C-alpha cells in the first residue's frame, strides 16, 4: 500500500510513517498543505492521511482541490476538532473517513485497512511485473522466474519502489523519504544495507542482477528485469 501522510506535526507523521513502513507499506510525508496537494495530484497513492490544520492550504482546501481535479484516492482526515459540524464539513469536502486526535495507532491502521477494502480489486494496481520478476501487493509475494523470493517488509518496499520506477533512477533520498520517513540521518547506510540483502535474496541461483547501482546518483531496475 502506498500512503501519503500530510501532517505538519513531525512527531505524529514520523510515528505513523515508521509504523506503516515496518508493515511493508511505502510512505511519503508532506508537512504543508501545498506539498500535500502537489504530491496528491502527481503520485498514485492508495490512501491519503490528511491533517485538517496545515500551514498554507488547510486540509479541507487540499481535499476540495484534489476532488475537483478528479483524484478519487481514499482520504482519512485527521483533526483535533471533534464536533459534529467539523466532521460534516470534512465529509462534505470529500473525506472518506474522519479520525479525531489524539488517536490510537491500532485504530488508524484498522481504518486505513477498511478504506482499502472498499476499493475494487484491480490487478494492475496490486501486481507489478518487470521482466521475470513479479510482485503481488495483496499476497505480499515476490517471484523470479516462478521461484518465490522471501523478503522482509523493508526489502519488499524497496523492491516495490524500484519496480514502480523500472527503467528510472531511484535515489537514496527517495528511498529514505518514502520508506523510512524524512527524519533519518542522510549519512546513514540503512538503504545500502537493506538493498544488499534484497539483492542477495533476489539473485540467489541466478546469473544476473536486475538492479543497477549508479554511483553518486542512485539505483535503477532494468526494465527487462
């Protein structure tokens, strides 16, 4: 699942991002309403967690503009305003669900799962294929030439990012922001260590590595796998 977390509270955003990332989901964060709108319009997220009170454009305006541009991505609206009028305003703006702060992480995860269950199953968005490698987002299963490859959640998320951008460069910064959140030390080698394990598992028994290292730039998955 690809999730956009739009919240100017860095503590909340980081906690949600890390929790979802640990479960293998790909997460991006936005700290302003303008950034949330830009990402929401440009990227194909499965669900958006949107704080109502944001710097710049507020959450309701972001939501109205997304819906006005035809973006139907499910949106869970977060707010400290729990009154009926506030809830109605959020739902009328286009929110699919509403959660009042402070909230329990277990409830947030349950609500996100419920939102995803409402969507029609589309194989094009739940299954990725690059050459001989397939990644099933529903079964959380990876295969290369029919042979199953067992990956840990972060390894799975790295491969998903590479496959979604097959033939294009994915930088270390892109991996850090989408999988580990914005607040990791940019000098950390966490990307390299996880990619090394991913490659070891993906290439075991095969004579080629579908992941290219572009030194000083990033990584790229060969479009033919």
